[in-house]
C-alpha cells in the first residue's frame, strides 16, 4: 500500500509539473527589432495566396516575416496551400493530401488574379530558397486529421536540413502537431493557434495552453484581452494576433502589448508601427 501511495504521489507531481511549471523557449531574438509583422499567406489581397508572388510581394513591400500554410502530398512533398481541396483557390479538383506532387504541377493557383495566371502551387522548399535569407517564416501545418503528424515529421526534417531554427516558428490548431514537433526537436519554436470557432470546445479554453506548451500563442484577434497579454507575459510566451485587417485594431493590439500581427494588408501593419515610432 505504501508503494502505491508513493507511485500516486509521483504521478501527481509529474502532472503538476507538466501543467504548472513549464516554460517556453526564449524567442526574444525573433522580436529584437520590434513587433513581428507577418503577411498572412503573403499578400493575398493583391496576389494569389500562398504562392511565391504573394510571399515576395509582402517582403518587397517592407515586411520581414510571412505566414505560410502547408500541406503534405501523398508522396511526401510539402506544398504551400491553405485548403486541402483545390476548388476554392485553383483550377484543379480533388484534395492536395490525396494527390502526388506531379499531379499538382499543372494546376493554376492564380485564377483569381489573371495578371499572375498561371501561378503554380509551390513547394515550401522552393519558397524558402526564393525569399531573402533573413525572412522569418511562420509555417502553419494544415492537417486533415487531429492525429495527422506526417507533415510535422517532414517539416522538422526540412528545418534541420536548412538550419532554420532561428528564423521559423511552426504553428497549428492541433495540439498533437505541436507536441510532435517538440518531441522531434525541442529547439524548434512552436505556436498554438487559438480560436473559439474552428476547434472543438475543449481546445477553446485558456487553461488548455498549459497542456500544449507552445512557445507562442496565436489567438484570433477578438480573443485578445489585457488579461491574456498579462498571462502570456507571466508564462514568457509571445502573442501573435490574427487576422487583423483594419488599422484601429492593429494599433490597439500593439498598444496593449501584442508581440506580432498577422494581416492580409502589409501596408496597414507598417503604417501602425511607423506611427507608434513617431509618437
């Protein structure tokens, strides 16, 4: 009986440590130059989202960071796409994760912007190679299933091969994806995307963050409060709000202490930060 209580106390201590005494990675270097301004899927209001022209435009217009959605194909290639289905943003049909990369090569991702048509669905590796070497990458894993961890495995491998630890964060709505990334490489920064609509109810509660152990928290903008900012500061986490597409909201979020903004409009983010610097 004594052994049982000793083991029980040990289990309780391990659980308590996991929930209450964890600390995120120190990612101060990422925010050394001020708020992190990330082009959401690049510059999607003027270019086809999640394509090379879109990412390049965001950087050319002054941003030092972009948010990229990725999906793995049937044959293990990481491509840039927000949607698993092709019909919403391309002239293709079917599901990205059910197709081989060769099947995607002839598909046009530029159909909504004829000026840029045809535009291919790019490989993540190609996008990384094309962008300036100091561009920060917020890579969001889009998983068709909560336990779909294959993309995490392949992405961590790519991060190691290209030595991207200092210029990348891996983000996801799925906690198991965050856990998998950390299991494979504890030095890869992670961000848990927090929403009160797009995930099951149990994952919408702030306390769930203590189970996920992200280094950053990426909440929907309307979820950001001064209490959340205070909580993040206490835990040593950074906050990146999404998707913030109007100037007053961007300004308000930066003023209450949000560390990063993800927006479809690069110029609005830059305008807000420049205005704050002038005051």
